[in-house]
């Protein structure tokens, strides 16, 4: 399933407020804060990240499932992208955030086999 959008994430310095807004707007159930304040949105469809401790702003982002985060980042950079969050490993795989040449944030995601 490479190169398909399969997850979204909302980053917010006010995760309670963002969760209330999106939950009320779309009737999405917002899970309780887990590891590092991360909340699942609408089951496993997406996530809500608390960015307050990172000093990062807010974002709404989509993730494209790729075969290799390293390869996707390398190719994106050669096409003019900027690495906004380097490859990060988590229990279920790895991801990175990139900025396209127009400044739009997006993510690439690789699950563990």
C-alpha cells in the first residue's frame, strides 16, 4: 500500500481546545492523552499531538505510507522539500515531516513489517 494517504494528525499547543473543536465539528471521538500527551482521533484514523512542550506551532498534516522513510526523505529533498522533523522511530514504525517547496507540511510513514 505504498504511496497512499493513510493517517492524519493535528498538532496543537492547546490539545484540549483542538480536541473539543474537531470532536464537536465532526463528531469524532477523541481518546485520552497517552504517551507524550498523544490522543487518538476517531479510532485509529488520526491523532492529536500536544506540541506545547516541543515549542512547535499547530498543524494539520496527512501522512503518505511509503516503503522507506529514508528513501522518501532523500527524494523529497532532491525535489526541493525541507526536512521539518527528521525520521523518528516509534513502536509501530517510523515517520518524518517535510515541507514541500510551497511551504505545505506533510508526513511520510513507514510501518514495521
